[in-house]
C-alpha cells in the first residue's frame, strides 16, 4: 500500500498561511472510502481514492498540486542537484507580501506505506538559504516513534542539529548526518546511501506520485506511453490490451493498434466506412482529444498498477465530462483499483457534483474548494465545511455560490463593461 493521507503546505506561491488537504474519509462519506488496517485514536482509518478541487480561475487550485510537485522535486534532487547551488533553488514564497521571503516554506505529507501499512509523517521547512527543519515520525504499532528531528541550529553546525530519540531509526545515522549539507534533505542523503528504513519513504516520492497537466506535458507523456506500449514483455502486452479497450470505450472510432513497419512505433487503428480499419499518423492526423486521452492513460495505468497518487491538473480541459466521471469511478472500483491508488484533480466541471453523468461521481467529503482573499492568499477547505446536506443539489448550489469557489460575476457583466469602455473611448475621441 502507498496511500497519501494528508498534505500540508504554507508560504508557497499563492498559499500564504498553512493549508491542509486531507484524503481521510469522514462521517459524510457515502461509500467511496476504502478501509485500511490503520487506526487513529482507536478508530479505523478509511481513505478516499479520489478528490476534486474546485475554485475560480487563479484561486490557487493548481498551486496545491504544484506544491506537492515541488516537495517531490526537493526530495529527489536535494542531494546531487542542489549541491551545484549555494542555497535552496526554485523556492517560491508568497509573492504579494515582501515579508514572506523572510519566512520559511512548509511541506509535509502523511502516508500509509507497506503490506502491513505503517503510518509516517514526513516534512520540512526551508528558507532561501537552507533547510531550517526536517522531521520523520513513524507509527509502526500505532504509537509515534520520532525517527529524526532536525533544526538548522548555528551556522557552524553544518547540516544542522539532529536528534534521534529512541531506537526506532537504525543504521548509519552519523555517516548520513556528516554528508548532509545545509541545503540538502537528510531523507535524500539517506536514500542515496541506501538506508533501508528511509528509502521506503523516499520511494513513495519516486514511484508513487505523478503530476499531469492539461496540455503542457502531453507530448512527453505520449512518448512515455508509446515507449511502454513497445515493450516486448507481458507488461507491454497487458498495457496494449487495456489501453486499446479504454481508447475504444471513449468512442473515438479507434478499433486497435499496430506497429509502423518502417519505424516500429505504435499506431492507432481507426474504423473505416467499409467496416475495416486503417492507421492514422499519430502526431499529424490524430485529434487533440485523442492525444489527451492517450497521454492520460499511460500514467493512469502506472499508478493503478503500483499504487500511489495521480495528480491531474485541469482534468476537465483534457477529458469530456462523461470520461472524467468514468475515470473517477475507475479509482472507486476495488477490482479495477486493488492497490488503493488515488486521484487528486482540479476542475471547473460542476457536472461531477450532480447526476448528469448518472449517479454523482463524488461524495461530499471528496470535494475541496479554493478561494482567494482580497490580499491574494489562497484558502483551501472541504465542501463539508459548508455543511452541505446529503440530499442537497450540489451542482446547482455550487454554481449559485453557496459554497464559494466561483467568480463573483453578475450575468452580462463582462459585456456591459466592454460596452462602457467603448462609450468612454467615443466620449474622449
């Protein structure tokens, strides 16, 4: 199991104050939550296989996902790549308050990992110059073990002050500490030295977290998916069979796939008027919709097969509402998703809150909303905080602004503003 329970972030892009995104099912859940063997405060923990983040344009939806991507990048690169820099590269504190540059940025995940799942809490705080704090707590028997706590300490302390209370973390702690620079994460250094306990947490960031954006990375994901389809082993055949089925189910006119006899690349076969099939040139003749669905399916199957979290920014810009609803149901289905893979997506598609796609795809506790304050700060909160009742028409009430997260517009306001501009220009001409 490789499950994300929660993510906390502060002082990153439009997120100023600490915000938390939770994937733990609540009492408002109506059956989509997955039971785990974990317990918290004596109660069993169920997790959500999918959540959707709604909000106006520029409200910070994408920044919540980008914060997770930044955390992944830091965990993967801080040992080798950050060694080329004198400080912390790529940090993006809240830009609208100059004081935010002097404050730390916070990133923390809570995970369930392993065949007999163990809960972990891992996080760090960084400034422009160094890692100011880092910690990893484990709950192997339901009770907290502090595996390590790190504070920046004095400049002469090099990588900082490290504490290893108890006997939970074993191995070459002193060696790892000695190799940890002020601008490197202890977790990254430990994984580079193959520390068995810490490598398990590090692997979640490497293998079980993938962000896909609406259009920007479609070519790269397409190439990766085509490479996986070209594999001659059983995994390649399995992927070809499943991908062909879902391409056909999307009603794109696709009947199968073959290989170009000259290049050896995978081609999609399309239904012809006489009942046969013929290939199209993928890059020049396939539609943008086919490109988007094809490029989405590769990462989708990767996460379903291995477990983990697929972050999909602007899911509705790549997929038709009916397809988006089916993707959500795919993550809900225990047979299709036996490893409890998770989908975290941003969207404007209010139909996913209603019954237009048959039964409503999202439970109330699977819906999160972002709003931006007058000072430009993003606030993230669950729909359940708006006390939405089980029988409420969520789609209609969301579009009418009952839960927040929509533009504050009057019908026809944009056209009226443009008309006023034209009148003012005529009056001053």
